[in-house]
C-alpha cells in the first residue's frame, strides 16, 4: 500500500510575501519621474469623477442606440415616376402612431447629384399606415428621388438642400393627405 505519511525530506513551503511588501515598478521610480510619466498615485476624487463621467457616457450612448434601434416612424419608397423635366411623383408608405403628425423630407437629384427638388411635407394624424403619392416640382429632370427621412417630433435631421449656385427650390405643396 501507499503510505501518505511525509518523510520530511522536503523543506516546508514558504508563503509569498504580502503584496504590500512587493515594490511596484512605479514606486521604484523617484517622485520626479512618477510625476513626469503620470505614475503618481491618483487622488480618489479624480478616479471617482472619471468613473462617473464614463458611466454617464455609456448611458447616453446606450439611450441613443436604443432610440435609433426602434424608431417610432418608419417609411419606405414604393415607386417614383419622372413626369417631366419640371415634375416627378414619389409614392411612399409611412407607418406611425395614428394620432401623431409626421414630417417627411423628399429630395430629387439630377445626374450630377445636385438637388433639383426638395420638399418638407407634413402628414396629419390619421391612419397608422399612410400610402401617399407626392408631386415634387423640379428644376430639371430628376434621376434620383428619395424620402430622406420622416419624424414625429418635428422635421427629421437630414441633409440640407444642395442646389446648384444661382438656383432655388421650386414651390412645393406643404402637406400630404393621410389615408
């Protein structure tokens, strides 16, 4: 059989020194070098302030991501048609809370990506899903027509119009009937 009794041929193991007895690399430097390289001990209030600011930043970024992940207004372009060099029509669908007013921005661009039509339109409260066709007046023939964005808390934050120098946006209708 195997005997588990110690024969005392090995010296007893010693415990490592407590961490407070082990010098850190920073403490081996002179106070002048610690200050120069930012290794001096940090005041507790600076550490608490840094942690607090970091927590606030994470909270703000998390809230922003949450707001963007589930928008209260959704839209989709379903069709567009170039009627003439002065007009195009765009059909789009907006899904929102039926009690809210929605503001959408529509843009048409030419082959050089210059804006030739730009409208901020309001969709009054009504159905939760609105299918609308909007006649967008244009300065010249449009090749790109899009809904830049829709929002229920005022105009959406989208690109400003980029018309060619010396041109202005033709007059546009202000509303789209909800239905």
